[in-house]
C-alpha cells in the first residue's frame, strides 16, 4: 500500500502564501507550529520528510537550510544536483514520494509533509495519497504573487480548528489566525 502524506501551509485570507520568494508575514508562533508539526515523529527512531519545490527551498533563510531533524526533499525540473549535502532531489511529487518510501529511506521515515509551493500543492491536492491539510488561515489579506490552490472543501472534513493571535513582526500589528486541520473524506 502506498504511503499517504499531509500538506502544511500558512495562507492569507486571499489564499496568498508568498511574494517575491518570501513569506509576506512573520508570525513566530505560527513558524513554531510548523516546526513542531513537521519535526515530531510518532515512531521512535524515525524522522519525518519534508517535500518542497525549489522556490520554497530558496525561500528558507540559508542558516536554516536544510530544515533540521527532517529528511529534506527538493522538487526541481531544472536542478541537476542536490542543492545541499544530504538533501534529496526529485523531478516531481510522485518521484519524491517514491524516493522517501523506498530503500534506504522507507524504513526510516514516519510522516511525509508537503510544504509547497503553489505548483507542488496543486499536484498534491490532486493525489489520492493526500490525507490531511494542516492550514494556518491568517485572517488578513497580504500582497502575494503565489497562492494556495482552491480545493474541493466538500472532499475534506474540518477535524480541528484553533484560533490564535500574535503580533506580526514586520508591521507590529496584531494578527488573528486559525490552525485548521482538514481530513480527506474517503
């Protein structure tokens, strides 16, 4: 049986997820939530894998690349070699999923997280292997040039929702958001 994966993203009220290769907001508690979710393995001795497009990889500040305590996989059609030692390179989401579920990684990986960007999310949402969406819904529009794709919300059930609020570090403005978990209805 093929291994399922989850998507994780923070999106503005207008579904924006990025602008000019950066996140348009700085919400430290939300970043901490992403880190905790994508790092925490429920199986002792295993780690999680994070799968991202090359632009998402480039958007991570270099001092944080690769994301620690996770197997990092970068999807690119233009790169010919891994962008960093220990980081796997794939040319599609299906290729990335195959890499992390096959030897030598298959026995070492607990959860698979797809973390963007837009074209990777588009492909992920079409996959029957996409199990859950962990979406931080920020209750504010931001100027963006990259967006989380529309998805058939009737195909998912909202199983968890928690409202949060924090000071947005770029503007010193109070921002509300919801941590939402959607599970695919089978």
